[in-house]
C-alpha cells in the first residue's frame, strides 16, 4: 500500500480522479445534459443553469462511484479488469476515500439545491443512494438480476437533467430513463460473457456464472429486441421526428445483428464488439434525439 501523502501531486490527483470512474461518469452526465436540452422547448437552456446542473450531477455521480470502489475494493483486486483501481491497489485508505466522497457529494448537493432546484438535488441524491447503497451493497452480491434491478439508478441521468431545467419530470423524461434501463442488461452482460473468468474469481453472482452463457446470450438478444422497440416510442408519441426515427432504426439494426450473433454464433470477439458498440449506440442515440429536437423546434 502506498501512502497517498507521499505521492507527487499529479499522482494524488489521478488516484482521486480514478475513484470517480471518469468514463462511466462522462456517459451518465452526457445523457443528463441531453435531458436538459430536451426539457427546453424553445432555444437553448440557460448556460448558467446548465453548467451548475452538470457540475452538481457530475460531483454526486463521482461520489457514488467512489463509494462503489470502496465497497468493492477486495472484489476489484481479484479481477484483472479492475485490479488497477486506486482502492484495489491500496493507493488510498478507507478514510481518504470516504472523505473525498463526502466532500464532492456534499458540494454537488449544495450546488444543486442552491443554484438549480431542490427537486434535482433530491432526485440526484436518491440516485446516489440507489447506486452506492442499494445496488453496490445490497443487490450486487445477492442476485444475478443485480444489473437489471440496479440499472434503475444508472438510468436516471436524463430525468435529473430534465428536472434541472423544468423543475419537473414529465412522462417524456421517464421514457428516456426506460431506454437506458433496458439498454443496461445487454450492455453489461456482453462484458460479463467475455470476462466470465474474471467475474468467477470475484465471487459475484453474475448471470453467466449462475445461469450459464447460453441463457445469458438469449437474454441479451431478447433485451436488445425490447430496447429497439422502446427506442421507437419517442417518435410514436411525437416527442421526436423522422430524423431520430431513422437514426434509431439504423443504430438498433446494428445492435440487433450483434446481439443475434452473440446468441447464435458466439465468440468472445463478438461479445467484446457488442459491449463497445453498446456504449457508442447510447451516445449516438441520445445525440440523435438532441439534433432532432432542434430540427423541429417546439414544445414536446
């Protein structure tokens, strides 16, 4: 174990920054920002409000991920994919991680309450509790459906962004949440398939370990069908236009082909491709929603 106080400043910053799982946080915050723009029926959102909401949500998300790294430090140390995380390496102590999480989480709550609105603060805090406590501590070690149930917390960013701009969370925002909720299982189970040996060492009851790869592969395909169908709902309820519809169909077609190959012609390479594509898919899908919103401006 290294003493963080003896590390050079850049390494100290890198260790604390890594606790926030930056790549995962960036995708979550991106979806929240899209929610902010979609909640603004005409023109652009207030840049001051947008920046405050983005910062507050980012800080609370980072705080939740830091708690996740703390709770799972021994599990992470057993897995090649996560063994270099700061808590798994022993670069940070429990007290340092808790202090860091409390500081950035508290700051995020203060920003959201004072510079955005109380609804966004409470929704974001509820998301923190759902991910850092309900998912990480309760569900993940208890059930192979952990990623499905716990996915509700990870799906919340669009609702948080919408609440920040509108001080309300209408049905359109919950539809975006539903899309991410259904996206999560095929996204994560693709990773779990080609990393099954890693997850077996972790001791966590992941679906490929408890129910086998064949069952998991079928579940990925079925969830992907449900996902593509769900992504057509924004057009069906006139929340979006033809541009989004075409993008959703094209992006979904690629995802379906990959999911079918996982089910019927599995290789680790296909699973890896599907996992990587799923990240790009979600980003492009939400970007298409944003572009479509400004192609046909008006109230949703």
